[in-house]
């Protein structure tokens, strides 16, 4: 009778195959590590971009519900998130504009809009943060500034 235990045992691989697998692994791991670092950089930059836009929108919301105070609006931008280094730069500003065809045309506040209407007063809120990559990439500045703007009608 044949020994079943020994019959099911796989044949040993030659040591040259094991060496080849080790070399392939050693060549692939750095490439995979670079790809993971690049994906992390891209994902974190996208996250920071969304947070900066949300901070600008928070400042615009504050401006539309309170009396105009550039310092308080800048504080609303910086305190709306826990992301460090975010700032309301350039400072919040007001401008007058007429809405025409779905766009805003900046005009003097004492002028008259097409159709006889009066221009509305809008607030322009900016937010920015400096993004640092894990690795320097060719063609991209290091560090990169991520910016966002929000406009809101005040009156």
C-alpha cells in the first residue's frame, strides 16, 4: 500500500526559483511604495481642497447673516476647520455687481443695472492653505498653495 502522506507532499522548488521571486519582489516594492505615496499625496490634497472651500463658504455664510466685519469673517474662516495653517487671504472684501445672464458683472455701487435695477452688494471671501507633498514631483511647485473663493450676496 502506498503512503498517502508522502504522496501528497509537493515537490521542492529549486533554489533558483526562490531567488528569482526575491529579486522580483525587491524590484516591485519600491515602485509600489512610490505609487502609494503618490496616491496619499493626491488624496490629501483633494481633502485639503474641500476643507479650504468649506472654510471660505463658512466665512461667506457668516458675512451674509451678520453685519460686515472683515476681521470677524476672517475668524469664521480660520475657526471653521481644524486644518492648521488655513487663512483668509486676501482679506474679505465687498463689491457691487449686477446679475446678468447667470453671471455677476462688477459695477459701481451708485450705478443702475440693465433693466433699471440697483446693483447688489456682495462679499468675496478667500481661504488658502499651504500643502506639503510627501515627495517632490517634477513640474509641480513645492509647497503648493491651495486656494478657494466664495461669493455671497449681502443685500
